[in-house]
C-alpha cells in the first residue's frame, strides 16, 4: 500500500485565485494605477482612528462576546432606527462578523442542504456561489443586463422550483451601481409570498447612494424581513475595509442559526475595533455626509472621462463606475483589461468575471474610492485610448 498522500481534491473545482487578486498582482507587476481593487486609498475618519488607539491603550484586547459587544449591537439598533425607522432587537437580531463576507458565508451555510437551489443574479460578487457549493447547494444564475442591470422578475418567477431555498440580492449593487426600488421589493414580496424561500440582501454600500436617491433596506419590508438576512459593512462606511467588521441582521431564529456557525468560524471579531465603532455611531454626520462625499468622487471621475471614447454607464450607488469600451475594441473584456494594464498602466476589473458563464458585454469596473489626483490621472489615461 502506498503511503504517498495524493491530496483530498478540491471542493471548489474550477475556482482559482480571485479576479481581484489577479488584477492587483498584474497591476503591481506593471506599476500600474490600480482602480481594480475595491477599497479606498485614503484613511478612516481621524476620530475613529483615535478611538481605536484609545481602546488599545485601555486594554480592550481580549475576546469579545461571541455575538459582538452588546454596546455596539445597541448602537447598531439605534442606527437602524435612525436610518430606516425600523426597530430591531440588539440581543436577538444582530451578530457582528468578520466583514460581510463572513456574514454571507455563515448565512448561506446555515440554510443550504445538498440539492438546494440558490438564485444568484449575475453579475454577482464572488462570495455568493462558493459557500453555496461548499454546502452542497446548486447556484442558479439569472442575468442582469446593461445599462440598468435591473432584475427580471418574470425570469425569477420562472426559475423557481420546489428545490429553491434562497434568493440573494445586492443593493446598492457591486459591480453595477444599480439600486432596488419600491417596485422591485413589491415584485419580490409577491414572488416569495406563500413559499418557504429565504432571502439574503447584501447592503454593504447602504450609505453610498447618489443623485437624491435613498437606499431602501429589506428591513423596511416586514413580509420580507421575516425571512431575510441583511448584511452591512462598517469597512465600507468608514473607509476601513482592512478592519473586516460587518454584521448580520436577521429574525431571532435565523440569528440563532447564524451564531451556531459563526462561533466555529471566528467565534468573535476584533474587540478594540468594536469599541471604536461603537464610540462613533452616536454621531450620524459621517453616514449622512457619505453620499455627497462619494458623489463628488464619482462626478470627478466621470468629468475626467469627458472626451474619451468610453460609454459611461449609470451609477446610482456603491463606489464603482462601469465603462463600456465597445466603441474602442472588439477584444474580450479580460483581454482588454490586460491591455489596459500592460499598454496604458491602469488596472480595472473585467465584468465578465462576475458572470458564472463569462458573459461579456465589453464592460470594465473601475473603483472611484480614490484621491482626486488618482482619478484625474486615470481619466487622462482613458481619454488617450
């Protein structure tokens, strides 16, 4: 008998390094301007940084309670009431997680059994399908199409089967910048009424909306809320993606299931960061000012693109701008994105990477959570193509 280990084989066959890591590696190798990775190149608010330092000095460096500091969960409940006029129970409906990514993983894992179907609207963030597959579920992909990237609710209705267990939504949408509106939520409510289907709503860009629009949370719709996990991210709100601080709001029974798995994934998340964020949540000015802050950046980038041959697609939320390059090249978006790095020194994400079947609309995603000088330089590069 051979003693040579051959390895267990992959539970995620066909999935390699993420497109974000791949494009960032290429950008670094080429010393290219990186608008591919979805994170700010500026610091969190000074008051938040000082608060974190204070809690480190105070010795808040040991394990927090598994669901998160009660003080922070209470502040989240108050923030939810302020933002959406919705009351949630901080003890039974809020769980702090290692970013929204962990919240998504544990929610999907606690729900999905082998053979269950999970409906995902593509283009989709890459953290939806892998946990589904790991749990033995079957991702069912429905397309969103440019320029508005809105769900086709009749297609969703047709896709439902007795095995449909979960529908995953994302608003404001990454990478498309689209928003769900009252009509969308009404359609969804009618579709799931009388079923045992659960919902996940990824709302990590909740405070980054533009042009007078307001983010509508699934928490505002009682018939949906009772079957939903809603994810948020302090990393996005406070320009601190590396702090990996998110949370999940769900009804008590669903929260119990989330916590059963959360305790064996991370148990708890960073104690001093939780304290620092709790200190800031009484002051709503940061969240209230965030739409205007990022709209200025979006508009600066779009203005820098005037005179280019790119078609600027609508962006109503998130910090991503999609550009259609079909008037410039017939090359696949993966090839065009590589050329953009090697020939022009600018990195972006090909949107086909967000489609399970690689659908290519000749569109690239650019992150505008960057300094004005960086955005101006990116505009110069793109206008010269």
